[in-house]
C-alpha cells in the first residue's frame, strides 16, 4: 500500500457523520442521540474523563443545587431505575460516577477521545465537511460538528498585578486538581463569593489556620437544605418515572417545583412571614421557583422578602459589621443568579475566618508571599480563585471555528452572540452548539436536552431528504437574536450579571440567556418542524467528502 493510500485510509477512519465536542451532560446526550439515530459519531474531550463541569469542578463540597434526579438523564427508564442518587443534591464525586456509569452503560466510551482539546474547527465549502484539529495532533473529519462545550467551561481569573509572582499554591474552582489540596494549617485567601465560593468556604474553614474571603458583590444566599434520599423516596421516584419525566420535559423551569399561583399581596403580612419561613426551609431553587408568582416583579414583595433574608443574616452572623457586608446592596432577590449554601453565614462566626469587602478595601496586587490591599499586605499560602467563567460564548469562541468563506466565529460574535434557537448561526453550515448562548435558563440539562433533540431531528431531516448541508438563514437568525436582545424585561437578571457577560473585561454586555423561556422555545421548535425546517437552507455538496 502506498503512503498516499495509507494516509487516505487513516483519514477515512477519522471521518464520521457527527463530531461532538465536549463530554459534559450535553455532549454525552448528543453522542447517545446521534448514535441512536444511525449516525457514525465521535466525541472529543479536552479532559481525561467525562462529566464536563462536574469533571473539572472537584473542589471541596462541590455539588448540585438542582435536585440530583432532575439533573440526570431521562432517555432510559432502565437507567433511572438502576441508578440511585444518595442525596437530594449530590456531591461532585457521586456526580462524576454517574456520568461514567452512563457512558459505560450505553457503550459510549469507545467513541470518546480524551485529552483532545480542540484547536481549530474549519469548514470546507465544496465538500460540506468540517476538519477539527486537536491538541494531541489528531485531525478529525466530519459532516456535522456539534460543539457541546457548555456555558461554564472557561474559568476566568481577573488580571490582578503580580499574580504570576505568587510563590504559593493557586487554584481556580473550575480547574481544581485531582489530587486533594492540603489545607491543614494553611493561610488561605478565597477571592469570589458566587456559587462555588460559598460552597468551599464552610468546607475548609475548620482545616485552615486562617481563611480570608474577598467579596466583590454580596448575593442573596439561602440554605441549600440538602438531605439523604430515604428508601421510601427512592421507591417513589422509581414508581413515578413516567409522570416525573413528563413534568420535567414540560416544566418551564426544568424542575419538579410548582410556582405559588398568587401574589404576595394576596396574603396578610403574617401569612407572608410564615410563607417566607417555609421558603427559607425549602430545598434549593424552590426559593425562586416556588415563591409568590410576583416575587421578582413586584417591588413591594421582593423588598419584603429581601428584608426577611437580611434579618436571617443578622440573626446568624454575630458580628454586626460582618453581617452588614454580607447583606446585598443595590439588587433584590433574583437580580443575580442566587447561590445556595450550607453553613455559609455561620462560618463567619469562627475566629479564623475573615471577610474583606473589595468595594471598601480593594486588592492592589498579589505579591510573592500573599495579597496586598489598600490596608496593607497579608501573607498567604494558598489562593483560591472562585471568580467564575467566561459565560455562554467563552468556549465556543476558543474553538478556532472558521465557517463559510473563512468567517471566524469569534469575530462574527464580536458584538455579542448571534444565534438561531441558541443552536445555530448563519454562515456556519452543519455546525450546532446546544447548551450555548441564548439557550440555557433554569435547569440546564433540561434546556440543553431540548436543543440536542432538535439538532438530531434536523440532522435526520437533512439525511432523509438526500442533502449534505443544512444552514440557518440570516433572516431567521436576525429575528431570533433581536428577540433575545429585546426580551430582557422578561428576566429579573441585571445587566451587571455574568448572564450578560459583564464579569469579563472588554466583553460586550449582551443577552446570553433566553428570557422568553422554555415553553416559547419548545413551541417554536414544534412550529419549525411542522414547516419542514423552512428557516434553514438545504443543499448538496459539490465535491465528494
């Protein structure tokens, strides 16, 4: 066999119908659905294991704040019955075990390439195919690319002077090492108090010599209220799979929660206080999703709920000054993504835990031995960066995507994402990104699952009609993008939130969610399918792949 023939044979082996990028909750489901639909498929993953966010985020006390069984997959009754979640909100080790179980249970691992970070994704117009290059030196050819890279996959660390000079350990919660970090007797600085920061603070406080928490914005944190799942509840979950799946597949939030269908002002002040107490003691997102229907829209109800929460903080935190720093100023509940914690406020009663308000005392630089603020230097052994992510578009803009005519995705989205249904973009044929911008709102796996199903159905439609290429029209993209950018009043989230990209210096502040909600997305998908995908253009490749 000649060298050219060998090269051609190797290229054929690397050619598939569908190449999936990312082995998180969305990518695993995408690989499963593509294979079930009869496509040859492969998945490339930068890490050495599956789980996506739940592979990289392995810091102490990392866990769900969606109920475990509502986050997992619903495509298999057998899987639902076989796997038992031990807690209402499972921790990272159990979550990672779950994703590995799913991959092996459905024999998906044979089609996953690990340690393969995508460096270039280039479209060839004549053949209607994509070439994807990865960090391991491999080159993959496919008809379709589905970038299931997620919205929380590019950790952000602020550019503070001197960060590279620090001689101690530094870790971002979203890139946590597999080997346990030894905190015993260490002086630790934690920067950032979002969903990750509030989980790790109480988890390490008793190990460290000192823990200094640097807070930029206080959030309305409420208790997660986690608990083991008792045997009788396990039996009930298994027995009610069909009805649970139906609810989760149609719920606007992707939860089993039921909104309270009355205004807060319909209750007396005493009834409202009792209701607030119930919400405080309820699990996770029920503080938002089972609240009064007008809690986020009625300023009176929202302010009263916030004052109730402020009273809880003042009652838990013994030092009045610290308590006031922990009470948010300038935004009500639902203005930012609410975090949930266990023992977070109580931790500030420990003598070795300190809170620094960065608005009063900003960090001026990182030194070789610690953190320097406007009030002086502090020696630190370990810095934890709990500073969030380049949300929504961060990972997609780093894939080196080059569409029709060499169009660069990161340049096309220079002023913010332009999408259709949050899954496709004009000028990028045969390229999809479920779970990306303009799609995620509520319980992410439920929304991204809707999008994966739509993508697979669109690919089947393309195949059945003998086409090679599917591309959304510019008019459809314009209409959807304009709808996303003009629907901000349907959401309570402030433009200062990372849901608008406001946490990344230089990033355009644009809508990164879908404020119209899941029902609107599902209705539009159904209409598109009835119209035979009229918002897409289909064609045949002019050259053999």
